[in-house]
């Protein structure tokens, strides 16, 4: 094999068997330079073969959509269907229970109760007014009172108390000139209306709670009297009106009936 001195560039013939496996130190016979001579096997070794890297195969977008979205959608749909079925069962059971308790109720009222929709929060819709009339009553010390009286009838299927009424007096221009609110269940007789003053009526009401109590218990379909007394007014009166403000469901079974 031929080697060349790196200093004087002199070329020599060298027996490769004199070199070791990795090479040996040699001396240039011309300039005396010592350098390393590589073994022929290392010098002529072919470069390592490059192995191409294989790119990992990725799933397609459609496969990803199927893998990650398909099953959850099916599970969500199943859960929604289960809860809808459960809700339908609960509504059916509650409707049947309410209808069994009060079979005379209308369909619409039962549906409102099924979904806890109170269409009558004040308890006024089924309190009916009967025999309502208004008259002036002469009162010698104070003039003329205007008295509105009548009856209330319990149209509910349960006992009611605290039945409150509101009366309005209006002039010819339809303006409200006086308003009174009372509890149903009491009235004054003719003698009391003619002789008692307003302060005396208030004292009477405070001193006789059994007669003027607002906690009367009115049974279903039962009636109770009411009376509104308006003090003398300097304005001419044209008309009056009465409306039910509300009532409460009684917790007792006793009732007042006529």
C-alpha cells in the first residue's frame, strides 16, 4: 500500500501486514517525521448505509371522528332518552295522584299543580260575591255613612279563612275617592249603624274578637257576610265596586256555614 508523509509529501510503499488492525506509527525515511498510518481496512471502509426512517402512519380524520365522537353521542342520546322517560313517569304519577285526591278539579288546574304553577297565588279566584248592595245610612252625629254589604261564598274544595275584600267609591269622573279593606265574616245591625261612630266601631271590633275575627273558617260552598262602612264624604259619589283581595287555606276542618 502507498502512504504519504504529511510533512514532505514523499510517497512510500509500505507492506500493510506490518500495520496493526487500527494502524501504526511510521517514520519518514526522508525528513524523519513520525506520523500515523491508518490500516487499509479503516481507510477504505465504506460509509454506513443510510436506512430511511419510516413515517408513522396516522389515522385519517374520519377514523378519529368515529373513534372519539361516535360512542359519546350514543351515550348522551341514551341518557337524554332515559331522563325524558323518567320525567314522563313522574308527571303521570303526580297527575293521577292529584286527580284521585280531588276528582272534581278541572284538567287545566291539575296540570298547573303537576308542574307547581300556582295560577291563584292570592286565593281570590274562587271566592264569589253574592247579594252585594250599597246604601247610605243616616247617622245623626256624623252625617251619612255609605255602607256596602253582601256575602262571600267559598268556591274552593278546601276550607278558607282570612278572606279579605276591597271596596272603592268613585265619583262621576271615575276617580276613586275612598277605599276600604275588610275581612269577611262580620256585620253591624241597623241600630249599631245608626248610633255608633267610627271610633266606637273600631273599639267594638277590637273588644269582641269572636265576632270580628278575621280567622273565620269557611267550608266549601259555605257563605259568610261582609260589610264595609265608608265615612261621610264631601264629594258626590257615582258608583262603588267590591273585589276579593285574597284568602288562605285553613289548617282546620271547622267551617262557618249558612
